[in-house]
C-alpha cells in the first residue's frame, strides 16, 4: 500500500522519473527471464521508492528548480503614460532580482526589482490580482491575471527571498523558521512541518499564467501598440527589436534563448533542457537515475539534439510536444503495471488466508497422529488406559470451554441487541429533532416574509417582492462571506510576511553578532602583535648603548613613532581610528601618562594594548553574561551570589549604585541629618589647621586624570570641600597625605559630594584599622609586617630571594596599603579591587598584593642584582595585563586566608610595635636629658665669621 501511495502522489512528471528505469535493458531482460512480472516490478518499485528522499527545501539544491517567470501587468507611475503595461517578469536567483522585459523574447531587461530589502503587500480593496512590492526607493504595483496567480507569485517571491538570504548569510537555516511556502511546487506531497509556524496554505501552480510554457505562447496584446512600449528605455527597446528580427531569420544560428538575465549570447540549450525536465519534481532520486539520464542524453546524436532545439526555437510546434510524447509510453506502462500489482496483491492475500487455514488443519492432524502413535506403542494395558483417560479429561476440558464460550456469545448477542435498540431509539430521536428543526425553519421563513411584507407596507413600496428582498439579503451575505475569506487570506499572508521578515532580521542580528565577534578577535590579535612589537622595541632600548650609532637612531625613531597617538589629526583611515587606543578611559585616566619617562610610556602602552586585547577576547564570553546578570539584579541584598559578582567587577553603569548601597548599609545609622552641610558652613566660618596642607596636595592629586589636571576644574573644588569637611568631622586625624587620592577616586565614581564624603568616612573609620592614618601611622606599619608574614607563607621562594638581596618591600608596598593601590594599578584593575575592598574589607588589599607578586614571581626571580630588582619593582605593576587572571590568583589560587586570621596577626604585631615605640620614646627622653645636661658645656665654643675676620 505504501508503494501505491507514493506512486499515486506523483504526477505525470513523476512518471517520467520512472521512465529511465522501465526502459533499462537489464530491467527488460529480468522481466523476460523470471516470468514473474509482479515480483520484478515490485522489487524495482521498492528500490525506486527507497532512493527517494523527502527533504525540506534547503536540501533540494541539486534539484532542477522551476523558473519563476510569467506575464504581469505593471503600473507605470513615472513615465508620461500612467497605465497598466504587460511585462515579462523573470526571477534571477543569483542576485535576488526580479527582472522585467517587454516580451519573453527580449534580450535586455527594461529594469529590475531588488527583493533583498523588499516587502510584499496585497490589499483587498484593490483590483483583483493587484499586489505591491515595496523597496526602500520605490513601490512597484503589479497585477496578475487572477487571485490564485497573485498568491502564487507572492508565495514564491517570499520563498526565493528567504532562500537567497540564507545562502548569502552562511548561517544554518533553522527548520523552525522555514516558511510554509518554501516548496517549489505541489506542497501537499511533502510532510507538513509540525513547527506550527505555517500561516498560508501553499497555492498550486497556475500553469496557464506562470512558467516557461507561457513563454512559448504569444504575448498578451494591448489595445494600442504604443501603450506597451517603454518610452523611458528607447535604446533597450531598439536592441530588443533588432535581436528579435535577427533571431527570426532562417540562416541565423538557432542557439539564442528567447529571454536572458545574465548574458544574451550563451547557454541557450541549457534553458530548454531545464524546460524538458519535470517542473513538478518534488523528490530527490539517487545518483543511478541521474547517471542513466546523462548516459541517455549523451547517446543521442548531436544532430538530433540540434534539430530538437531548432524546432523549439523556430516555434513550428509546441516545444513541449516532444517531451509529452516521450513520456506517454512510460506512463501507459506504469498504469498497466499498477493494475497488475493490484490484481496480484489481491490474489496474494487470498492465498495467504488459505495457507493459514491449511497450517491449522495440518497442526491438528499432526497432534492426532502423535496421540495415536503413543497409544499404539504403549507396552501395557495400563499405559493405554492412562492415555485414554488423559484424552477423556482433555475432551471434558474442551467441552467446558465450549460451553463457556457459548455463554459468552449469548451475553454478547444480548448486549448487541440492547445497543441496536438504543441506536434505533437515538435515530428516531435524531429524526424527530430534524423534523422539528425543519418546521422551525419554515416558521422562520414565514415570519421573515411577514416582516418584509410589513416593512414594505409601512414604506408604501408595494412593488418589491418579498422573495426578491430575501434573495438580495442572501446575496449580500454571500458577498460579505467572500470579503471575509479575502481578508482572512490577506491576514494570513501578512502574518507570513511579518514572520519571515522578523526571522530575517533575527538572522541578520545573529550574523552581525558573529561579525562583531570576528572583528573583536582580529582587533585583539592586532593589539597582541603591536604589543609584541613594542616589547621588542623595549628590549632594543635596554641594549641601546651597545648598538652602533646608526642603529641607535633607528631604534629611537621607531620608539618615538610607536609612542605617538594612532589617531593623528588629519588621519582619514577609519580602520586606524577604530583600532586606536583611546587617550582617556571611561573615568578620565590617561592611557599613557604624559609625566612618564620614555621607557615608562612604552611599558604603559604595552600594558594598555594587553588589557584591550583581553577585554576584546572576553567581551562575548565573560563581560556580556556578567552585564546581563547585573541587569537582572533588582534590589540589592547581601548574598554569596552578590559577593561573587562584586569580585568579578561591577560594570560602570551599576558601580555608583552599588557603592552607594554598600556605604549606606553600614553608615546610614551614623549619618546625622544635614551633617555635611553644617561641616561646610564651619569651613566657611573658621579656617581649618589642615587647609594649608590640603591646598598643597590638591594640584598633586591624580595628575594623570583629566578631571583633576586643571586647578580650576569642578572636581578640584569638590575634593577641597570633601577633605576640609572630613578634617572637621575627625579632628584626631584631620588630614593625612593619601586621603586626597582616596577622596578623588571616590568622587570619580560617586560624583556627589555628600555621598563621597560618607564613603571616605566609611573607609577611614570602618574598614581601615584605628591609627591607620594617624601621625605615627602605627596600623599601616603593622600591616606591612603582617604582609611580610603572609608573603613568606604563600611565596617562600620569592621571600628567600628578597632576603638574599636585602630588599625592603615596605618601600614598594607601603603606598599600596595606604591609598589602596591608587596610582599603582591602572583604572581597569584598580576599580575592580575597590569593588571587593568596599564590600569585604582590608583582607582584599592583602590578597591582591600577594597576587601581584605571584603574577610577576618568575620575572622577579630572574633578577639577580639588588638595583635591578628595585628598578623592576618600581614599575612592575605596569606589566599586569590580565585582570581576570589577577583576580583568580587573589581569590582562588593563593589559598586565601580569613579575616579572623588577619586580625589575630595584626594584634600580635601591634603589641610588638607598641613595645618598640615605647622603647623608642624612652631612648628619645634619655637623649634629651643628656643633651640638656651637657648642653652648657659646649656653649660659645664656636668662632663666628666676624671674629675670624678680625
């Protein structure tokens, strides 16, 4: 039955697919030798069906596609004659263009419609068959011969646009978004897509209005010859006319096709060979059929091929007559074989039933034979008697079963009788309801006639027949139904159009995202190459004294060129400007500070390129998912997830909000109302003792930041007010060098003065230990000793290396702890450190300080001179390019310690430091006493300059 269904589902063109198989010599010989035509044909048909693959449209690239072409009316809106003109339209699959000619025999097109960015629309209130193709530059109004042809054109144009887009984009075509109209012909032959996204049922091909067969017919005639001529393209009209005249001469080579869209003088025969192929072919047959077809065509003589093409071009007979004649005999053969298959299949079924009955009878006979043999071969009478008893018991059991089955049968018959009576009653009830309904309809008709008569009598119009009025109402209802169906069709088509355009937009967005990722990857690689180039220059700069003067000048020139900004004035290369390093980052820090020396600038640029490369590579994998997680966070609340997100770094858009939440969570209870305003008023009324030192430090604060580089900038004024207010708020500290840099960085993020003031108070009074910013800086000294202990535990090799060369790390790290890495790390890493520092406390400073040494451990161990080590440590934070790696070392690889352990060590070292300070005070007092005691003995022993002169 499956074979029959597949065969019946194909049309006449499908029969032509089987023709090569039926004409095969091997097949014919098989029919003759076996004598069983049914079996051979059965096997042959099954083999053919097995080689047929039902595939979606995207997998039918090797099929001979039906050309989308035909005559349409085009409304001329720009020419001098605004009217409908017949045009031959042809779809160019390579360029997604809809070309139009005056006739199908023309060579040069009059124009084209770009379908890549076009949308399709059909309006129900317009003339039947009219639809629009809207491009960004123009609206084309076209009209088909009838509604079915219009819907076919719209569906096919949608499908061709979709296929062209996916073939051009290079992205995988997702089945879930493949439109329902993606089939080339009879879509009913394909399994329906279960995705639920089909909007408009497929329209059958109107062969009388669309296809290559229409090209062989005479062109539709206009009322006047001038009406169909394109006056906007006179030269094209002349060329087409000359070509038509020349092609009709008998001595011309009949190898020119009647319409073209690429080149007017090549591959004519290929068009007609495609025309000979079955256009409604919806299957993909295996390569054996294709090989046979190729062999069959090659066996034909060149003269026969040329004659066949000549007959088609000259138009003496229908060019498709030969193909129909060739297909007629295979079709007859297939139909006869179908009848044989049906007959033999019925006979086979009856034979199978007979075989089953014979098998059952044979089995019963064999059982009886075995029983008789056992009875005859029994040696004694007892055994025979036992066999007889066994048979008697079997007979009794079977008799009981028969009785039970008869009882069950009687019950089933009774049940069936009851059901039949119920059915009869239901039928009678249904019949009664139908009669009742019929009587009601008659009453309704009578009442309707009565109402119409009453209305006509009231209006005084006695000439109107009530039956005619009812007929008019019915006609109006039918018209409304037709309009409703038309609007439904329009709605389904517009939904299909919107759905397809939406999917195209999504695929374009996906393609754009992939291109952006590729661009980011290439830009990152470019930064890496440039960074390596600068490292080479740096190495050459180190050995510059050993080079020849000529090479020294070349190296210096290369270094100067490398340090110059990429985006020079007057540079018009957009690619260079796009990939150039910005002069400032998002917070206003200079990428390459101006006050750096040349080798420091080189290091700064290498670091900036490395950071940019890592950021570009991590943008899609790390940064965007992290940004989405932050965007999804509503109200902030302490949690393990929030802690992990803060350690990964707060995005710029959320940093101000998160910092403010952290400060308010700890300091809101301690914030008196209008406290900051009262402190500012106090600053105006009274001079603060620390104001002089503050004024000295303001110009030296974040000199590499554009917001603090100008003394008159607004941020400088804010910083002055915040520091003066803090000095009045905490008189025990007043002002300490380093607070200016803390407050400046806070202002860059928080922007508001009062919020920045409370954030500074939170850091100094809540996060940092007491006496951290006192005159003695006792807590700062303690942290240096604690850090030295941690460094010895976590990095013993590096600690031994420092001790071997007598390196005092406090000269490097003291400033790190005092100002929390401000001016030591670039802003990209610095602000991530501050994010975790504000949320978790001072342990973050220790972890990042250890991570910095771990990051550069190998390079430090290579240095074997004390001066070389100090020189490297002075700028080794500029060699850190991977902030993610540094964070991972700080919180994962270094086996982090808890805050409790840090507090215990601080307490132990604080006691030792206080003992040392007490001893230092005692020594100082003894010295002063000794000085006072012996101070008069050495008085006036010196000789003045005046005495020497005299």
